[in-house]
C-alpha cells in the first residue's frame, strides 16, 4: 500500500460533488479538490473504475504517488503503511 494524492478539477457543477464523494471515500483527509488516500493495487483499480464513469474530456484528475521521503511542512505528517495498518509519524 502507498500514499497517493488525488487532485481533481471538474468544471461541471453536477459532476463535481460526485467526483468529490468518490475521492473522499478513499481518503484519509484532504482539502477541497486534493485528498490523501492509502491505496493498494485493488483499491486503485476500484477508484479508477468509479471515476472513469464520471470523467469527461474537460475534466482533470491526477492520482500521484507520494515519494518515500516527501518534504513535509507545517502540520503535514508522514504516513507509513505496515502490513496490518497505517502509522502516521
């Protein structure tokens, strides 16, 4: 399992809440249109499958894997994934 940032820009006001609901259903937290989500390969496939149904040509969704040693500022915490759980350092 790895930590990902899901960032989205959905100009359509009807689809935006639907995309937000899906993104937040996988997330540990986030802000407006960017959330952090711990995903393994199965969760990633599920997320992409759910989003593909909604996303249109003028939409933008980026799913970015966070580096092993990210630069953390302010209240940001490093998230480590162990076999049986999540550890927030």
